[in-house]
C-alpha cells in the first residue's frame, strides 16, 4: 500500500472511492478478475469502521483497541464473508473465532441473565423474568415465526422488502410500530426492553421501528452464528487490501477524492483534493452516499427527483465509545468472567425514548494478544444520534473546544460509573482511557454525523446502480443492508455490476 503522494498510473478500469469493507471487497474481486483497479482511502489506513488503534500503558505495554466492530456473521463455511475471502485468495489470512466460546449476558436490577441466541432459551429467560406474561410471550413469538417463514431465505437480498403471503392477522401487525404491538400484547411494560435488546443496534426506538423491520432484524439474531476475528477487524480489512495488491491492483491511503468526473453524463474518473486526476470508465463509491452525490457528483448532474429524495433521507445513529486498558490484576465477577458481550440495562432511562442500554465488550477474553503483559481491554458503548456538530458545541466535525472536551470527559466518567456498578473497583485498574464521540467517527470515516449503519433504517436503501452511468455504490448506504456481512455482499454485487458494465452488458 502506497501513500497518495507517490506516482500512480494515469488510467484504470475502475476507481474505488473509500477503503471500508465494501470498497475493499469490490476492489479485491475486480483485481482477481484481471481488471486494473485502484482503491483510494482518505485516512492513513484502510478499514473504515473495521479498524484498530494503539495506546501505550505507563509501563510501556501496548493496547490494541478495536475501533467499533463487536460481532460478525457470515463467517461460517459457505458464509458470505468466508466465500469472498476464498474467491480473492485471502481465506487463509483471517482466523475466525466462534463466539459460542464467549457468551452474552444481560445485567438488569442486579440480576445476571443469559442472552441466548437459541430461541427456546431466550423465551424461557423471558418467561422466567415475567411469568405472568408466559402465554403472551408464546403467542408473540408464534406470530414472529409466521413472518420469518415468509421472509426470503437469502441474506443477500434487501432485508426490508415487504414479503407476501401473510394471513390478515399478520398483515395487520407488520405495518404497525413495534411499540404499539408490544403495548397491545403485554401488560408489564418492563418486558419491552428485553424484547428490543437483541436489535437495539438498529438505532430506532420502539415507537420508530415498524414491526416488520423488527421481525427481520430479530430473525438474524436467532438464525445466524456470531464470530470474532483474531487480531480484530483490521485483520479482515488488511487481508482484503493485500489481496488487491497481490492481484495487481493498487491501494492508496491519504487520498481524498474531491470530485467524480463526468463527461456527457458518464463517469470518466475522479479528481483528488490535490488536483490530481485519475481516469477510469467506472467508479465504485464506498463513501457516504450523500457526500458522493451532492459533493462529488453535484446536484446539476442528477435527476431532481433523485436529489429531493436523497435530501429527505437521514443518517442512522452513531456511538459514544469508551476504550479502557486495564492492568493484569483486573478480574470480572465470576458470573461475567466468560462473557464477551454484556448489556447493562439502565433502568432509570425512559423506556419509550432514548437508548437505555450500556454495552460492554471484553475483547481480550477471546484474543489476549490484543494487550501485552496479560493486561485486558474493555470497551463501553452507547448509541448516540446527533443532527450535526453543533450538538456538541462546535462548528465542524474537525473542531475541538474546551466545552467539547468537558462534555466528552463527563460522558466517559458517567459510563464508567454505570459499568463500575457491575464491575466493582473498575477505576482502580484503568491504565489507559480513550473515548470517541460521533464526531470522532465522522472525522475518521467521513460518514455524516458519524453514522454507523448508513441511512436510517426507516428509509429504503439506495440501489447500487446509480442514475450516473458508470457510478456504482458499495457499503452501508446501499443494498442489501448494513453490517459487516451486508457491506461485503454489497462489494461483491458492485464488482459484478462493474464487470457487466465494462463488458457492455450493464449499459
């Protein structure tokens, strides 16, 4: 991988803008098929959200922190991620760790409960917590099963297309808000949090997400196996980047694309911030979709209806995340010692609005190599949605003021205090503390407001083929869906579209 300041060929078959997993997978597949492809990433390393960073402890030992990814699906034999790695000759470069060896727990009102991905065990846990709701719980999941049976089996298809074949009872349910369905089914509102917990990453409250989207997301919780990657998600990103170079492609970091160049409504290449131009007949954008169209292409080159629709779509949530490097004497409570992920229910939070969960991930449980000297890593995360940098008292995502730093530190301390209620004495073991706000994530990914999942899931995702000839999309803003597996599938689909376009079949 070379820095953008180095000389590079003038013309390629395809340019990939953005080095997230969608862009990396599309570029690797194109390079494998013999196309001249170059990937341009504005940051100093590839990966986007699938990346890591390092911090040093006072004694010189190093902590390798995972930037944002927690679990990954599609890594089993025949899974979408493993298949792409196999196709580009990189399967042996990534070691997947099955999370069946690191269970998930929920801490609520002082109780530690097992958050099982086995449906029967999950139902038993709910019934144990709310015995008076047992019959309602059984009926609720019976209705969900009817929806699951009607959904397309392929995870590569758009998640939220409306399937057919529902009986009138189910048809009535799928159009309602989740909160309305829960209110009509259960008398004890405390159960709402437990039922929403497995899909809380979606970033919508129970009165924002509709029942069909809930059902689809919950199906993936129960029907897929979760994995982690030895060395963190950066290992996956680096494996794809090496595959690009190995097959004759090029990966350039420190290269921010300013414009996508058009001639007669057709892509002819890109122009970098430096003014340097790189010519190609196709461009795959793995960047923020709004920035791709409104900044890099320009409204004047797009249909007015498309621009209007795009401006109506809002970005999904981001996260506030605290990264803790702990000394070797730190010991979790016995009941949490084998837990990779822990969800602490913040019972004081409003049950209908906001995000009343605090997530804790114990990365060194499965991968002790992430911290030297037998030290340990915990991260704390909460979903956080912002409307712009002004929410943090700054004028841009680059600006940092004293007020910003005070709020960042106060939020970090508040989250550590919540977690210390479950991990007594946690503060005494902290050697390194770092935190990331939504503006931090925007700074490193250029995703608007630090969006983690692309567009808000209330909106239908953009098709990968765009109104501009030769321009295609990959990543979390487009079909089929967000998440590590979704964006890698999008990379494969974008590569196939480019192949067809260059061969004359996709005109």
